[in-house]
C-alpha cells in the first residue's frame, strides 16, 4: 500500500490518475467508524485515498491540537487490513499522511473559506473558527487529491451539513457521501477522543448517548415540545455544552416545514468533550 | 455575439466547451482599459468570456452599489466591435451578463473566501470586506466559466495581488494575466467611476496621477525615504485616503529584500473615490 507524505507526490499522483478517486479525510487515530468510511469508498471508487492530517486550523487556542492522538503506524496497519476489499487488482488504496503542516498549507498560505449561517449554533458557538478550519482543509484536500467522491461520518452532523453547503456554493466537483455513526456495544459513539477518558469517565460518558436516545423517544412518543423541555433541563448542567433539537436541513429552529430533526448533544467528561446525535423523521 | 444571462446557460456552455477559455471579469461600464483586457484575451484564447456583473458583495453599506453605472447595451456594442480581432472563425467572444444577483449567488449562497494578510493596508483598510467580496465573486466566475486564463488590470494593484494569492493558495487551474493601466491623454487612469466627476472635479482629479508621478520621480532620483516623507505630507490632507510606498510583492513595508515598490494612492474628489498606482524597480 502506497503511503504518500508530500504535497508534491500527492499532486503528481492525482494529476496523472485517470481513475475515479474517493477520499476519506481523517485526523488519524482510526477507529471502526473511520474504517466504515474507507469500506464505503472502496466499494465505489477505483482509487481510495485516506488522508491522515491533524489540521491545526480547526483547533482553538485552548483545544487539544498538541495532545490529539497521532498513531500513524497503527493507522497504516488498520487501513492495510482493508486491502483485501479491493475489487480488482488495478484498484488502489492509498494513504496521504502529510509529513508536516506545510505539505497542506505551504509557507504564507493565507486563505480562509467560511460557510456562514450554519456555524452559529451547536459546536460553532463554543468553537469559534472551527468550521472555517474544517472548510479550508477539506477544500485543500479535495484540490490536492482531485477526488470525485468524499466520505464523512454523521457523528459530526453539523460538519456534514457545512461541507455539503461548501460543495454546493462553490460548485466543487465532488459527491459527498455520509455514513452512519458507529457505536461501541454499550452505545457510546466511536471517537478518537474516547481515548482520553479514564475508566470512570468512560462510564459517565454513556450519559450522552442515553440522553440522545431518551430525547429521540420523547420526540417520537410525546412530541417535540416535550423533548425540548427536557433539553432545557439538561442544558442547566455544568458538564453539558448543549442539547438541541433542530431542523436537520439547516440547523434552524423546528418549524412547520421541518421534515426531519437532528437531536444533537455535546458534553464534557473530565477534560474530554464528546458529541453525539441522531436524526428523526417527523410527520407534518 | 452570444450574450448569456443565466447561470444555467453559462454552466451548460462551459461544461460542453472543449476549447481554452479566457475570462475578463468586469463590472461593466466598459472603457478602453477594459477593452485592452479583452484584446489580450482574444490573442491568447479560442474563447473569450467577458463577464459584466456589479457584485454587491464587494461594496460596503455606504458605498456606491446602487448608483454604480449600468450600461449593458453600450457595453455589448463596445465589445462586439472587437469581434474583428477573433483570430479564426471557430473562435468565440461571449458576454456573460447575469440577469440578477441570484445567477451568481443562488438563494442561500453563504460562503465567503478571504485572503488574509494582504487586505490590511491600502484599500482594505477603508473598505472592510471589499476584498472578501472580490475573492468570492472571482472564485464564482472562474467556476462558472471554467476559464483557463484570466485578465485583470493593474489599476487595482492590491486586487491583482490578492487574486494571485487566491489562485496560488487554492490551486485554482487559472493563469492570471495582468495588463497595464490605461490613461486619458492628460494622465488620469481610466475608471468607470470617472463618470461621477463634474468638470471641476475632473480637473482636480489630475492631482492623483501627478502625485503618483512625483513620488515615482522622487523614488528614482532622491530615494525611497524622501518619497516617503512626501507621502506623509499628502496623507494629512482631508481628501486623501492614502499614499503609500510598499513592497510590491506582498504590500509590506519596504525592506532590504524589496526589488520593486508599488506607489499607490487613493483620493476623493467630491463624492468620488479614485485610485492609482505605479510600479518602480529599485536596485538593491
């Protein structure tokens, strides 16, 4: 399996490549959720490029950029275990793991891409600039790889919405494919940040998926307004960043036009911030 | 000559077109400076698309978006006079004049592209958000036309620098060509905004190119520090927005590494703000 470390090499590859390329952008420390994305790409593309890049632009000054887990050797071996899924011998599975930040953002790089309007709620509020960093790196990775399809996990629901808007607004020639959240047996959504949790915190963290599940039941059985009341109670707790129920098409408050809601939550356990969500169709 | 008015039609054209496309982005009210850009494109491209679009995103709330001169019929006839320059009968000269803002920015368009670091001086200071609007529209026009080459006038020097940075940072597949300032016989740089000037103001406006010329002579004959002293005197006047002498490669203060300076000025005559500049090579 080819591992590409430089900007020059990925550009040389993608410029020459005449096959359809699927990209799976990741920050590494891969878990089964990431691998599902890779599997989906392998099914649909002759070439799959998994990118592994801890993007400094999407971390705030007080966030975990420095300590974000970097496990390239493990990541490479996890991805290479999927090579057996290549559908024929001409297909390729490639890792693009830039050896430094400059391989993605060369010296003096100074352009920011922002999708407005979708970032003033949920994670956007507590992480100013985060989604500008996401949009900018996603744009760069699309340009460098010339991908035709891109695979993202629904755990970062707000991110998937913003990236779809980015692609639509800028007419990017990339189809976005969204893949369901993968959970541990006890219900906790897989996340590279789960590694930060100690045993007690790992146990407490189950509160997050349980509450999402409770809110889902409330929406289905008692209606949105009952579920909203519950979020207000949750939102008073000190380790809760937010629980919100919003129109899943645009993150606006639920209205008569809403066909589907996203129930989204973010909580802190020790120093670790985790997010989770689920989508619920509602009947008009 | 084909005049395209809708997003759908320009996309359908550019998606099918297998020839190299040159784009000349304008806001209309064309003068000989614009026509020079069109001529340059006709020489180098099988297809030239002149875009005519008064871009609301690059105007501040108190600027002249509403009254900016819109003269589409005149513009069309001026451009069609250049058809005789088409080098062979398969070549094409096309106007893309979106019939509304939505043809460039569809409903809910909400993405902003910003090049940082070059917009905190000269026109960027007095026109906050202006260059974000320029970058965003230029990006859109490049996407809609799929141009391979783009032609810009050096009168908006800061703009040309920002667009070149945009193209470099985002790896846009467009070559940027810069064309010299065209002046009236008395020295005033051509600008669509010259139309706003009454007879007195038109006379006063010559101060701008004269000062640029004076500063150029000072740089050449007495050195940069003498010229800088002069800009300080000019900058005290109430109708002067700025006179600056900066490194032309990055708009930083002149340093030992500077090979070329830009002498740039902006002044107001009545309600009309005009800009001008010149480039001067300096010997290390």
